[in-house]
C-alpha cells in the first residue's frame, strides 16, 4: 500500500517524480548548474530509496508464534515466543506489528489494546531490524479458564527511513491454546473412592472377548452362528458352541448433557455448564486411572466444526487427551435432548457397560431412557446438579446430586447426596 508521499497512485507517481528529478539533474549538468544538479540528484536518490522500501520492504520477512506447550489447565502459565526474521540485505528502519490475541487469556508482560472484533485484543509492538537479522521475544500467558483460544491475524507495517511511505502485509495463521477443564479427585466430588460408579459386579456379564477362547459347550438357542465349533459338532454329532472368557476391561460410557434449562430458548447457565464439564473431565480421568475403558458423548458442537462429541470407549494411553481436548473445545450451545443421544449410542455399548450421565436437568424423557437401559442390563450412574431428581436408588442404579447453587470454585467442597 502506498503511503502519504505518493498517494493512491503509489509507485507510478514515485517513478514519475524520480524520472523528472533525473532529467532535471541532466539538464542542470548540461547548463553547468552544479548546485541544481546535486539537488536534483539527491531528490532522485531519495525517491529511489523510497521506492525500494515500498517495493521490497516486507519481502522475505517472516513472523512466527510458538508456545512452550499447546495444552494447559486453568491457572497455569505458558510462554509465547514470537520470532521475526528479515532474510534480506535491505534493513527495516522501523517495523510495526499488530497481533490479534484472544481476550480470554491474560498477558502479565504486555498491555493489550481493545479491538473492534469481539473476543479479540491487539498487541502492538515496534522493532528495528537489520539485514539478515532475527528478533525473538517471549511473553508470559496465563490460562484462566477452559476453552479453545485462537490467535488471529498478524499485520506488519514498515516504510522508508524518511517516513514518506509505508506498506502493510497480513499473515494468516491458525495458532491456538487449548485449556483443559478443571480436574479434581472424585473424592472431592463426594464420590466413594473405591466404587465411584456403582458396584464392581455388572448386572449382566461383561461382553465375551473373542480372543480369549475357554472351551466348548452344547449349543443353546440364541448363540451367534459365528461361535459354532464345527469340529466339535462333527465329533459329537450335536451342535457345539465356543466359550470365551469375559472381557476384563469394564466400560464406562460418560454422557454430558449441556442443556441447563427445560427450554432451548432459555439459553444456558454458563456457570453450571462449566461445572458439569469439570465434573465430566474428573470422572473420565478417574475411570481411566482405575483401568476402565472410557468413552465420551456430548450433545454440543466443538470449536472445529463437529456438531456432537462421540469418542468410543478405550483405555489407550492417548484416550484421556482426546477426551480433554473435546471438552476444552466444547462451544456453549444448547443441544439435542441427551436421552436421544443415549438411545442411539447405547446400541453400540457392550453388556456390562456402565452408563454415566452428567446433567443439569433430569427430564421425564431422560428418566424413561435410563430406566429402559437399566432393564436391559446396563449399570446406571446419574450425576445431577440444579433441581434434585426424585429417583429412588436401586441395585445397579446410582443417583448423585451436586446441589442447586454450586460453582466450579466450590468443587472441592462438594458432597453428593
């Protein structure tokens, strides 16, 4: 972009001025006007220098951001490193950098300016960079709360040493910090440390593991055809079925309901939602810690475009990271009824799986769906906050209530009724 000196025509007008100055210098030389020739030459050189900075000032100039780590928990501090490099012979007598930072983070080392863009603040910095020079700066960044915090565009502006003109360039980057939800021990949630999800023994036997062959037995109606043992059948003259050891890895399917009011048009209660997210993260972390296969299902969209969260049960070492990433990137938005999601996903869960539901409102539809799952053999753990649910406990069906007026800061003081 052309600056003040050349106006809208920019380089074209500058070249016209330089040509005119050169012609004036030649004419002055022919007329033996030394001072006029020197003045015209100086003007031509000045304009040439201005044009050079205008055309090449931001060529081979790079800008990068990096974090000491890309994930953090609330309250933790990370280091943001910014590197600007001028990989050419032409120096930059001045360089202004305008960087878009999320206002949800805190920056103790730098005071940011307000922005016209919602959720964005501006960090404005000035540099003097020589030829082939690299400048590195570090800033402390404090992560106060859960979320997917994106850092926006970068605008670079430079110009000539005389201040006649300036040029700008925009860098489009997709840097982000992911702040996980708060995690607390289940004992601080008021859950029993040994059996926080109910009885260890499932209502129905755990799903059989086809890799753990135990023997054969006479065929019984309902046995899957793929489990028939044809050699034993041929030897005995009667149908025989294979027997397998049950899986030793019980499953936890955690369903988080983001709806905090009865009607969608009432919106969401942010404090209760964040409480529910933190409780869900704590339950998932504990489940994986005690060797359960843990899955997560949420009726809310994510920052990267997914409309719902569906993470199948697993005890892979990376499973907790996947779950925390999903919870960090949840967008506060009313979702479909959680009982609909539970009904859809329950068909894929193995026998013996424990269904854990975290919700701020227990509706009649949710009660009916949980009762149905309990009848089909699933253990149920309901963790509710807000209005206390009127549900009697029974074998394989645990109900915990966090209370009506509880905040994330009070998680450590919770005692479930």
